[in-house]
């Protein structure tokens, strides 16, 4: 998996920064869910 580049959001409008941060938070939540599901599938 490729590494995610560091984003400089300081030049973006506030609404865009908020949208990007929301997407990143959702991504992190999905990663945690995927890890839990992978663990459950491995137990089958």
C-alpha cells in the first residue's frame, strides 16, 4: 500500500478543510472496522 502524502490544508477554505478532515476521520473509522471484520473472519 502506498504511503499517503502529507496535505497542507492551511491554504484551503475552511469548508474544504472541514470536508477533508471528515473524510479522513471516516477513513480511520473504516480501517478500524475492517480490522475487526478481518479478525472475525479469521476465526471462522
